[in-house]
C-alpha cells in the first residue's frame, strides 16, 4: 500500500512539472515570435541594425545564444562596435568611390585634394566583426604628387587593378587630365617591399571636360570639346577603344551614367536658365528629351531608371521633385534640397537625401556652387512611390553643420560623404542609427 502511494505521488509530481514546463514554453513562444517580427522589420531595411536589437549596458553589441530547454548557461560574445560617425581622412578629399571587385570584396578609394595621393580602405562591417586585430586603416596606393586636385573618377581594368582619371588645373587655371593605373609591384623583392604599388600615368587631351563612370565601374563616358561642339565617347579608363556616341552643337553638358545602356545629359544649371533633361541610349545612340524647361535644373536618375529626382529653382527658393519614366508624372517631394545631396538605394525604390535645416535667401543652385551659401544638413529617407518622407538622422554637437555632398552607401548600408565646408570624408555607421 505504501509502495502504491509512493508511485502515485511520483507520477503526480512528474505530471505537475510537465504542465508547468509546457506553460513556460507556451509563454516563451509568443515572446520569441514577437521579437523576431520586430527584428525582421528592421533587418529588411538595414540588415546591420540587427546587432543593435540586443545590447549590453556598456554600449557594445552582444550576441546572445539561449537554450530554453537547458544544456548550458546563457552565452555571450562581445563584438567590437564602430563609432556612429568616423572621419576617414585627416586631410581634405577631392573625390572618392566605393569599388566592388567581386560580390564579397568592396574597397573605398579616395584622393587627397592638396597632394593628389590616393588611398584605399577595405570595407569591413564593424558590427559583425569579432576580430581583435588592429582596426582597418587606409593604405596609400599612390604617392604621385598632383597639386590642387579638382576631381577624380575611379574604376577597374580587366585585371581588377584600380584605375583613376584625375583632373587638376595648370598654371593658367586650365583643367588638365591624366589617367592612372595602379597595379601591384611585381618587380624585385626590394622594390616591391618598399613600394608595393606601381603607378602608370598618361596625359590625356585637355579638351576632355566632363566624365561619368559606368555602373559596372569598367568604362567611362566622356565629353570632348571641339570648337562649339561636344562629342561624347565611351572608352576604357585609358580612353582606349573609344566609341562615338553623340555629337551635339551645345558644348556645356553635365552627364550621368545610371544604367548599362542609359546616360542623362543636362546643361550646366543656373537659376536664371530654363533647361531640359535628355536621355542618351548608349545601345542605339538615340537622344531624347525627358524633362522639359526647368529653372536651375539638376538631376539624379535611379539606377534602374524608374525615376529621376530633380530640382526646380524659383526666386530665392527651390524644390525637389521626382519624375516617373514609366508614367511621365512629376511629383513634389516637399523637401528643399538638391539632387547632388541625394543617393538612390540600389535595391529599394528609396531615396536618401541630406536636407538643409534652414535656407537663407539666395540664388540657387548658383550661390551654393560658388560657395556664397552653405547648408547644415540632416539625413532624410524618401519613398517616392508613396510620396512620404522621414528623418533618418539629425547631426548634433560639433558635427551639426555638415554640408553634405557625394553621398554614397556600401553593401552594409553605411553612409559615406564629404563635408563641402571642410572637404573631410566621413562614414556614418548604419548599425548605430537605431540606438
């Protein structure tokens, strides 16, 4: 009898523990599901932000591994975290680019404004790195002195060596252009150790006055002035194997290469001049008008050519609009900024723009180009299809007065830009935007 009572008691205890365990598990499931849903909504837009969903009190990202059914204590791995804002170069930068030599390899290259030295920086996702090695720092890959660099255009040759076209003024203030091919130095052991990079240069025609790089970063579209005419060619970075694309009686064009077979042309903008936007089909060489008669026209086409964002000047003011290439409809985005301060996301129909907090009266974009006016920007996200906008980041403290140009984004969704006031190059780490 006592034995029977003992067995019944043990069975009852086991059953009770099972029920309690089941209830705990049921309560745990919705919590996990809810957290996963929130996490996914953030990760879908900024994948790197996943590291910010769980964080330690000291601010460093922590990855948690949890087994609800026992088998070991909670584990945590501390991950080094990059600062929200990083100054990449200690010296003024004329131009930079993000080069992708493969699906997994991305490199930042930039050229110093005063010296003409070129640096490279391998892109690493800091929030996902567990390495305790020395932080990634820029490497000088060219020490060729080019004083007072105006701008530069970067890409690759077939061997994936870095190529550059650099413009700079001569003593008569006329812009000159040279091509640079930066290759690993495969010479003697001594030479390659002291100077691991070999830079080959070539002087190009001074009649070349504007350029654009293809989306795959292997080819350039350039304009050459011949008297009152402009001739457009495509060619490699050494301007070899050039192909004639367009001859136009108008010589003062700005050019943008947005898709494999599509480039855009518009006259140099001024608030006092009504201009139109044209599309050049690089396959059949057709040239047609896309947007007609806009004061102060500047533009930025989306990579897939579904949309073109453009500015319209009027009096002391200007507005930002988006043109749908599919419907031909123009829509006001109700943001006062310039396309030169914007960036199209390659994967989403989304636009990022640096937007001035305040505008003073002026002739735009002329006064901004000439440096008579400057801005203090915040970073905004724009959804053209929905006609909606939202502020993504407001710079504060000593960094609240950035006048942002050359906005770019790496594959980890980090932002890079130049401050037009100081020509300093910065990185804004997206993993820290959600703190």
